[in-house]
C-alpha cells in the first residue's frame, strides 16, 4: 500500500485560504494536518475528515508541541509544510502602532523561519521530495498606500523564501513562493479597525482616507476553493515552479513589475484618496496653513 503524502498547513481557520488549501490537498489524496491558533475555528476542515492541530506560529512552545504531534502521527517525517498563517494591518505609516506592526512581522514574516527550522528534521525524512510553500502574496511586489506594513512583511517573507530556496536545496528541500492575488477570504475579519488618530496628517480627508484604508478585500476576488485546487495542481507537478501565481490580478501585477517606478502613481493616488487629500490641502491654503488635526475634518463636514 502506498502511503499518502503528508502536509501541514498553518492558518486554517474556517473559510480562510488555509482551510481551502487543506480541503484541496485532502481532495487530492494527501494526509493533511490543518492547524490554527484557535481550535474552535477548524470546524470546516474537521467536518471534512481532516486531522487538526492547535498551533500558534508565534509561540515557540506551540510550535514545539506541533512538531512532536506530527512526528508521532507520521512516524517522524513530513512531505510538505505550507506557511499560510497571516494577518492584515492598514494605516498610514506616520500613524501606525509600532507594536502592532512588529507583531504583524512576527506573524507574517518571522514565522516562515521559525516554522521551517522547527520542521526541517521531519522534512529531511521525506521520501517523496520535501516542499516548503510560503504564501507570500503579490502585495510583496508593489505596495499600495496605507498598506505598507502588510506589504513589507510579505516582501520580507518573499526574500526569506528565495534565500531558503538556495540554502536548503543541497538538503533536498524545495522552497516555493506562493504569489497569491486577490482571493475571497476572512483575512480582514480580524484586522484592526482603520481609524485615524486625532493627530493624523490625513484627517483633512478623514472620510475618504479611512474608506480607502478599510477597503479590505476586493469584492470580485477569486473563489478560494478554485484557487486552492489550482495551487495544489501546480504543487503536484513533477517539477513545481519556484513561484506560483494564482488568484485575481496576478497577471496585472507581473506586468506592473515591468513598468517604470511611478508610472501608475496618478491611478494609485486616485484609488487611495490621495488626490482628494491634495485638493483639500490646497483649498486650505497649502501644507503650511494646517496642522493635521481632527478639527480640519470636522470643520469641513460642518460646512
């Protein structure tokens, strides 16, 4: 009897991308270990008959416990690790909460290293060719205004993945960057409420800027089940690509990366509300005649 290939996936909370990947791997015949920090949010995968684990990728103790659990369940090996757990955080860089930003990097970026390092001994025991797949997002390639913390955390994860691809190749470990485009998920459900602080420079256009910051997911993002099944098919190829592009707007992003820096600035300013901000600053006599206080926005609304 041929043993099923094994895969551990992080961030598998109900109706998220991790859950979709778990279901797709399960459908393709893999033995799946779906994990999340909160076990109560693993109902979707548990109902499908998938094995579940409690795992907080920012906790060394939790990671160590999951390694022990997987080692016992598989006899000491693992064929694939999918680092999918992540979160979002949007805010103008001049207004970010530094501690929230650091926490985001711990989750989105450094967990790639800690998880890969922890599971490396099990991956090296794989007899079918071990893979580490990092869900790094097309946001790692071109940052939208007010989304720099998220984009930078994903860009760092992309760089980590590329370095690991070379560093671990001699040990038979394949690293893959999963460049996910727009896909419907629940990533924005737990994101901080985008409220500008009273001292923000952007309060003169508070209504427009907060709307842009809180835009969240694009309504016409790709279906997560279809996205996940495409990703699994890509991973099951004899020689999977180093970068897998799946989700909406991935083709557009590949084109944008070829354009000169600043080529799309006008379009981006319009989409992000920066054009309205510039207009309101001019209406008030220019930058030197305002202090960025909450009163600017309140006065305008009362006019």
